[in-house]
């Protein structure tokens, strides 16, 4: 998931550099959404994955 967020971030930066404003806005929006989804899933996995079984 983080990989997709980084890919869309790079696409957004390249499109912004080249001046394609519509593509930049769409790619930046997708990258932002994927980043926050990854962040939430990462926190959930940290909380649930580190419990010791006794």
C-alpha cells in the first residue's frame, strides 16, 4: 500500500513539474488518500500484531 502511495506521489510531482494541472491534482489526491489508508492500517497492525499469547 505504501508503494502505491509513493508511486502516485512521484507521478503527481512529475506532472506538476511538467505543468499538467489536472493530472497533478488527481494523482496528488490519490496519493494522499493511499497514504492515510496505509497509516491507519499500519497503526492497527502495530496494536493487534504485538500481543503475546500466554
